[in-house]
C-alpha cells in the first residue's frame, strides 16, 4: 500500500504528516505490523529548486538505510 504526502514542505512537516497517517492506519484500519517501508523524498530548497545531498567525500547520498528505531538498554532487557 502507499501513503502519499503531496506538496512542498519542510522535513518537520513531512515527519508530522507521516506520524498522522501512520496513527490513522493503526487506529482506524487496525494495521499493527509491516514488513518495512520505503520513503522516497525529493529534496528541494525553499524556492523549490532541486538539492542533491552530498556525503563528506563529495559523492551523492542516494540511500539511507535503517534497521529500525533506537532501542534503549531498558528495551533490550525488557524492563
């Protein structure tokens, strides 16, 4: 399934919109699990011009990988 968020906005606005859509998915549609997710973004500046994020060596950043949220020691020990 897709979750689409349209329009130019700040990353903070996208984060909030995603939170709201995922909350609705859980509460209204009773979806509790997923096998992962892929988020595509189109980086721009405040004028709508394309921006290319760069790595420290000057290469283009194409993919960020994540193994899930940070788990604290208490979470790991099930405290």
